[in-house]
C-alpha cells in the first residue's frame, strides 16, 4: 500500500468515524428528548452540542494541547541541530516544515499536533534532546512526522472528541433518568424506546472509548513503520524506544485527554490492560521494528 | 437492438476508464514534478555556496589550481543541466570535486581553523543531506508514477495520452552516506 493510499484511507476513516458517531449522538439525543417530552429538541441539542465541540477541537485542539503540555516554540538559532533533523526529514516526507516546540522536562517523550500538515507542530522534551543520539532522535521525529503526514492527529482528535461527547451526553441522559422519576415525560415514552436509550447510553460510550483506543494503538504501529521507512533505519527508532521504555521519569504536564498524542504513553502503565491502553506495549513495537 | 446498447455501454465504460486514467496520471505526474522541485532548490543552494567556498579556500591554498578547476567545471555543468540525467551526472561530479577539495583542505591548518570555512562546510554538508532526502522523496514518487504507467492495461494507453516514464535521480554508490569530512 503506498503512502497516498494510506492517507486517503485515513481521510475516509475519519469521515466514517465522524459520521457514525454523529448518528449515535443524534439518536441518543432523540431518545433522551422523547423521554423529556420533545424528541426533536433533544436530537437538535445533541447535534449542536457535539458539532460545536468537534469544531472547537478541530480548530483549537493544537493550542489547547500545547498549553497543557507547557511546550514553548523555538527558533532555528535556538537549536539548529534539531531544526536540521526536522527539515531533512520533512524534505524526505514531502511535508512543509512544522513549528517546533520544546517541553522543558526531563522525561523522554515527544508528540505532534495540528489539524493538517500546514498547521502542524512537533514537540520534544528537553530530556529527549539530551539523551538520544542523532539517529535515535531522527527516528522519533520521523515517527511524529508520519503522524502528521498520515493525518493521524485529525483522526485521533475527532475520535477523542466524539467519544468524549458521547460520554457526556450519555451521562446527562442517565443522570436525568435518575432524578426525573415520575416527571411529566415518563408516561409518553414507550418501554422499547426507553430500553434502547438505556442500552445506548451505557454501551455507546464504552464502545466509543474502545474504538478510540484501538485506533490509537494501530496508528502508533503505523507511524513506527512509516517513520522507519522515512529514515531507512528502523534500529534508530527501536533504540530510542528502548531508552524511553527504560526512562522512569514521568511528565508533569499531561492529562488523560492528551495522552494518546505522545510517542510513548506518558501515563504510568499500572493496572491498565492492553485493551484500555492508548499505546501498544513498547517491547512489541521494538520487536516489530527489529523484525523488519 | 441489444447489440447497440451493449456497444454504447462498452464505449461509455471505456470513456470513463480513460477519464479516470488521465486524471490519475496528471495527479501523480504533478507529484513527481513537485518532488523534483525539492531537489532543485537544494541543488541551487549548493551552487550558490560554492563561489564563497572557493574564495575562502583560495585565500589559504593558492596552489591547488587543479582542484579549483574541477569544482568550477562541475558547478558550470550543474548550472547548465537541463534534464534529470544531466543534473544527476553534474551532481555526482560536484560531489566528487568537493570531496577532493575538502581532502586537500586537510593540508592547510590555517584554513581548517578558519571559522568561515567551517561554516561553509557545515552548510554544504547540510545541503548534501537535504539532497539525499529530497532524492529519496523524488524517487519514491517516480516509482509510483512509473508503476502506474507501465502496468496493464494502462501501458497500452499512457504513451498515447502523452505520458512517458520519469527518470530516477540516482546517487553514486556510497554517496548516500553522510559526507565524511573530519578534522
């Protein structure tokens, strides 16, 4: 599969993701509305709410993410070495030069954000710059640029936002049911509709989350392999991942919402099982890189 | 009656296929051209750096005329290059001439210590690396384009539509490694 097919596939994927989640949201709004008295108002509200949310995320998520991470933009003269690596790999990938940010933290990590290649940002931590060799850093940057080139960030932002708004709407739905027992709306809704609503409210957010996480993990593998294709040196990224895996320093400025953007999961593995993790296990990623 | 419909249907299908093929070819060919412009930018940048470099080196090593001539000649060839093939040859010539120049510079400690020289050398190394990456991107696009042109049944029609296979921009063996210039 060539690169452009990959990109086209990702665009289609984000469209379908968007479309179907919207459908579920509207359906949920409809049932919710029916329960409260007016199903179309409910559907309309759910639609407007999630559209506004997705729109905000689409245009502002990069700024929000950068603000949360505490990353600061740098100029070429601040770090010509890093700039040259990014410039070279961008030429190799046929991408415009992204803005480059540095996070002043000792943990080894990096992320990319921005809705399309023209508005993209690559951020690396100080710890990463200080601890990686040239070819390892190249591997990491190539991984991040692959996310940008494949439009992964857009897919992931949409997935996260839609999963998030489903959770919120479902939450409102469930809460209002608990508190509105015996209110005016109750009698008008048929039992079947009510059960559908209940099932949707409980199951949809879980599926959305699992879907989001599964997409996230798959995107990481893909970015690893297309990054390796870009540098023509998988070992560089493999060694960088090894160093990151061994690094126990944790990032200070990170939230559950931005975790999926990083090259290595910034949240402690703890009791998370593989099904609920944003990233595939690092050992598995290294193994796949070395098998290539 | 039925035969007529069948023929019309067939013609429409062929027409649609031609339309699709033509548009795809135009799209992929444009990508190749765009990728070439990335190489071109870097080749030009290198051409611009060379007079400066020669001036600096001449200040310290007047007697290495042969080396200067080679570099100048390769640069002229680069400037005159029209096709991918010519650019490729000139590029390889220039790379070789510069390698000799830097090897000769080894014999002049004052030159090596010059800040200006170091800076130029850094710039040139950076340009070489960028050319290598631009070449990788260009060749990838050429490969996709050529596969498209040469696969069946496109191969029967592509040339009639005015599309010819694009040329790869090849590096001389060993040039893909970072130019090794140690002091």
